[in-house]
């Protein structure tokens, strides 16, 4: 009985087990078959579908590098803003919405008409306004919340270039276009460094569209930060003083360059009129031009410094040598050279101190064409200074074979040669720096890496320098540059007044200039000032020299260059 | 084979069958524990992944905010603006040349 019962149970158990296993086996087989179908045969189809649903590729726009002054104050920075666009699915709805939008944001009448036309034409994607201001964005939030318009308007995030100092150093910093491409100044010159490189990222999202991973296909490289040699504060008071003088003199424009005498680094470079870089697209092209490097003019008497340097360096003249100055009228071939104040006789020194054109012509004739031409070239004229700014002019220095029989006389007092202010300051700095022709430097460092692009060529002997420096100091103490004089500080400088050419003839319109350095014995600062077409006064000593003085006074205090004490132990700046 | 031998064989089989039950349960339990630990760890990883992405995007937003604040700060420090406040609102004046005093260090 026992045996029979046990066998019966086993058999039924086995049957049941068989059924269950068979059922699960078939079930598993079906699943396996389906899985093979999904994952092997239709693999590509479904992977593509999944990727389309959960993986999205986004273009990454690089952030443009920031431009700083030498102390790290921001001159230009890119910040994220929103750009508003319209998806024109229904013309009537779009028009009704646009009517509301134009009340909330500032749009020109022309732009409004343009958008209106685009909606009417049925364009799908329409920019309403790119790079909205914070206020405009807040004003639009109510409309954006409206359910009817939610899918009609939307934003795209874009970078906007901001210039917190506005017009300060506008000609150096430059500006960018709507797509952040450099248009002028450093923004243009170093565009490839500042702009960086865009990238691509694959964003992986889950079913709830939550991002759970980012895969960089192409990593974006942010733009490099640029540190200029410009000092914000120096630039500010240089611009302020320049603007004041241009306005009081009713002049067309002007430019001032302030340079570190020893290193050739630019501390300030201002060109009037200034412009707001944020409105560069609406600014006149002539205003955007950096006059400090592109203004071409006849240097006039400031060029006598080059003449004196050439004469002394070539041992052709000595400071006390006397010249007949023909009482202010000197005929050379068919031309006549005049002096503003007639002199019968002047020493070599006095010719420079009192700025005699006739004396200069006589010195030039003594030097001779070739030697003088070589000196002018050595001082860097007729070639670009190499400063890292776009739009530099190289001026005009005719080759020797094109010189006429009177050219040397005219070149001696700064005519028949066209220069730029940057060339002039560079040549004056040769005397201030101890005889070196230094390439002007405007970039201090790029992304923390110090700028090593520095050139320095010795072109003058120390004894010549001391003699010229002493003559230039007398120009300020007793000569044409008296209005530059500052008690306790020796300033070496030279005035210049040159006529301008209009319609191929020299007219009674002037360019007044003054170049110099201080303290004369141990120069720290070299400065060059040019005022274009002053109307009230026109002599360099009356227009440019006082401007030089007012800037120098502020620089002395700011840079802590203290005056030497007199016998009473008292000094006033 | 006699009945005694047959009985012995049957009782051995039954004994084997009876001992297989708890072993099976233990195996299932072990598999379940492994599966649970693995999935809970994985779930934690996924959770950390979300948190990480959230933090990355927060960092991005914060960096953008920092840039905006930097721009605002630079705007506030605009020398033209500062001078206007000093001279017009606070009514300060530029010092006259005779008002500068230099203290010489011995």
C-alpha cells in the first residue's frame, strides 16, 4: 500500500512540474525571441529612435574673453542675455502678439516695419530683438506666461558684449558686431584669441526629460582674457583733459599718448572724439579710427628734435655753433622759408629752443640728404611702429631719389614727411629711454602669459642724448614750450605747429603738437599731444603745451613722481 | 530487490527531496539579496548622476551670475560716474595746487 501510494504522488507531481516548466519554457522562449528581434535584427532602428528621444546635440558658443586694464579693471566682458524670437504659425495671432511686444521693448520704427513685413510674408522664424536688456526681459515675462503665446515666442540665450567703462579707451578696446565678431581695436586685432572655439555636446535625458549625462563631442574652448598695459585712471584723466582742450579750442579732434619711457608700454592712448563701443554699428567710421596710430600729418617743428639728434650724432654741429638766420626770411631756390619771430643769428641750441625754421633748414643742409634720410629711418619713420592695434598707418617718407633740391630744407622743419602720433612718441622716447628705439607695447598679458613681444634697438649714443635732452629742457624753461613748465620738475619737450594740406595746398589750418618726457634727468613718462585744427589759437606752445602740462601734473601725483626741492625746501605742483 | 531494500531507496529519495527545499530557498534568497544590493547601488549612482548634472548646471548659472555682477561692479566703479557723484552729489572739489602736501620720509 505504502509503495503504491508513494508512486502515485510522484507521478502526478512530475506531470505538474513538467507542465509548469513547459509553460515557463515557452514563455521564456517567446521573450528571448522578441529580445533577439529587438536587440539584434532591429538594433539600429530602435537605437536611433531612443537617441532621437533622449539624446540631443547642442552647439556650444564659446564665451568671449574679458579685456582688462593693467590693474584688472574690466574694460569689456561678455554676459549671457536672452534673444527673443517668434514662431510664426498663425499670421493673425503673430500680428496681435507683436502689437503687444513692441510696447514692452524698444524697437526702431524701421525694425518694427521689417518684422511686420516678415510676419505678413509668412516667415516661420522671426527675430524680434536680439540681446534684450534685463528690464526688457522682465517686462516680457507676463506675455510669455500667457498660455496662448507660450509656443509662439521663445528665447535663445546669447552672449552680449558689455563695456562698463563706456567710452573709456574706446579706440583701444574697439567693439564687436551683433554676432560678437571683432570690428575694431583689440577686439579685432586679437579676435582669434578672444573669441575661443565653439563645441558640441550630447545631452542625455531620461523619459522625464531630466538630464542625466553630458557627452562632449567637441569641447568648447573659452576665449582668452586680455590684460592691456593701459591704466584705467590715467586713461580717464587723459581723456577728460583732451576733451576739455578740444572743446575750448573748438578743434576738430585730438590725440594723446602716454608711454612708460623705459619699457615703451602705453599707459594711455586717447583719440577725440570718443565713441561708445556698444553702439559701434551706429558710429561714423571716421570716429572709430584710432587717430593715435592712423592720423597722418606733417609734424612741423617737433621734427626738429630728429634733426638735432642727427646733427649731433653725426658730429656735424655742436650746441654753441652759430647760424645766420637771415632776419626771418630765407630764400632757397624758388621757395621762401619764414620764421615766426625774426632772428639775425642763433646758436644751434637756440634754433631748437626758439624753433627757427630757417636755422633748421641750414642745419639740414649741413647734415646732407643721405645722412639725414638715414637718421629719419633709424628713428622709425616711414614704417609701422608694430603696436598690436589694427589700422596703423606708416606715414610717408619719400625715398632719397624723390627728394628735390629743397626737400632737405623742408624736412628739417617737419614738412615733406608725413608721420603719425605713435611714430612721433616712439622717436621722442629714443631720447627718454637712453637711445633705444622701442616697439610700443599695449598688451601686457594674454590669459596670464606675459607678453614677450618686445623689441629694443640702440640707435643713439649717450653723450648725444644728454645734449639733446638739455636743449629740450630749455625749450620748456625758456623757449616755445614755456606753458608746460612745472615747478620742481624738469620737463624736456618740443612744440610743433604745422599747416595742413587741403586740395593739394598748405592752408591756414593747423595741427598743434607737443612731445616730451619727464623728469628730464631720469625720464619715467614720455607723452605726445596732437590737436587737430584748433580754431581759437593754433601754436603748439599755446594749445598742446598747456594740455601736456595739465596731464603731466596729474600724472606726477598719480604716479608719485615728486618734484626736486629748491633752496627754501618748498615746492608746489 | 526485496521490500525492505525498496523502502530504503524510497525513503532516501524522499529525504533528498525534503533537504532540497531549504537549499533552494537559500539560493533564491541569496540571489534576491545580490540583485537588491546591485540595483539599490545602481539606483544611488543614477541619483548621484542627476544630482551632479543639477550641480553642474547650477555652477554654470552661478558663473554667469558672477560675470553679470562683475559687469555691474565695473559699471558702478566707472570713473565718470564716481566723479559725478563726488563733485555733484557730495559737492567735493578738485584740490588746488597749493593744497597738496608731501611728507618727506627721513
